[in-house]
C-alpha cells in the first residue's frame, strides 16, 4: 500500500513539472511584431506562428519607400521586441524620360505619390493621360503629344486648291487657291492650319468677271487735214478718224476697259468762210467752233490720239499749228 502511494505521488509530481514547463515556455514568447510608419515585416517573418525568446525577425521599408539607414532586425527579449533602427524615405522617381514635343510641370515634386502635368508644344495636343504619377515602379501614365490636324480644305466652284494628299493637313500647313480662267478670286488666296485645328480664314470664292470690269482699247489712225482754195474762199477738209476697239484680258482672267471719247468729224466736211461772213453771226459761230477745237486739242485724251498736232487753216488763209 505504501509503495502504491509513493508511485502515485511521483506521477503527480511529474505532471506538475511538465505543466510548469509549458507555462514557462508560453510566457517566454513575444507577440507578433508590428511594423512602424512605412515599415512592414518581411515575408519570412509573417509566415512564423511563434516568436520565442531571443528570436529575431527582419523589417523592411514599405511600398514606395527605400532604406535610408538601419538593418531592420529586431529581437524578442523578455517577451518584448527591441526597437527597430530602420529609417525609410520616399522613393524619388526623378525627371521623366523626355519625349518629342513634350515638357512637364514638376512643381509638385518627383517623390513617391507626386503628380506632374504633361504640356505639349504649340501645334501639338495631348493623347492619353494629361498627368503622370510617381509609383514604386516609376512614372505611370501613357501620354503622347500628337500634331494638330485640320480638316481637308473645301473645294471652290470654278477653282481648285493645292492640297493633293489623302492625309489631313497638319499644323502650319498652307493651302493655296486658284481660279479657272475667266474668274477672279475673292478673299484670301491662301489659308493656314492653326494650333486650334481650324484654318485662319474661310476659303475664297471664284466669281465671274463683270462686264463693267472689261477693258476697251481704242486705236485711232490720224490723217492730216488737207487745205484747198476755191476762188476767194479757204476750204479745210478734215479726214475722218478710224477707231478700232478691242478688249485686253490679263492672265488672271480679268478684263481692263479704256474708252476715250473723241468727237468724230464727218467725212469730207468743209469749213467755208467768205469775206462777207466777217460781219454775220456765222463768224461768231466759227469763232466759237475754233475755241472748242482749241480746248479739244488741250485735252489729254486728244493729245494721246494726235501726237503730231492738228493743222488748221483759218478763214483768212492763215496757218495755225496747235502743237500737242
């Protein structure tokens, strides 16, 4: 009986010792460590279920941050973790890669999370996102600067334009218009594609030439007067003037008209003056006619028509030369 009691007592003692060791072991573990600001556990540390006394785990910088200093190792001591010495800072994406006809507004900085605005040169427009953002992997945002284009130039009636490409005209492209023969151009002969995608003016028009715009050129053949004498009377015969009218058309299809007015003399007309007419009203009429001829000879149009002058014979037989 005594032996049995001793055996049972030993078993109880052993059980108590095992339970004590289990309690001590549980009390010696550290809780799962937590990261700090922008600091996280490594994947290996996250996979552990128990963190025994004196065990170590490693911390690292979070996404978008990089190590500035420290190792990131912490140790479980007296059921507590040691203070981490890891210091992290934001990643700097730096200036983005240059692209044709593109600049950037980087007033917001280039650190992780920053936004920059895309600016295209004059005559170009943004295709895609107008912003880029700094991520852990670098700048993110698909952006291109494409040249501005205008619609194909419109056709004009009775004319044509110089654009013969299947593509739309690009920024600064110049379109020239011409009219068919017999039509004049109204408006700007050229239009230019601007940075807005519109032309700087409307296409011109080709209008027909009006009758008032025609030019008539008169060619006059001058024949000298022939004086004759019939008894006591002086007779002056003025040869008729021949006038030829034609029209000139310039290369642009416009017509210019010039029509001088010249009073024609009847063919074979005679101015007969006698001595008896000196005191008659007819002499007054002849003097008035002579004054009209003088005024006519001073006319610029007649000067052009009679470059060699007009030879007049007065009723008194005197010769008067009106030089032009």
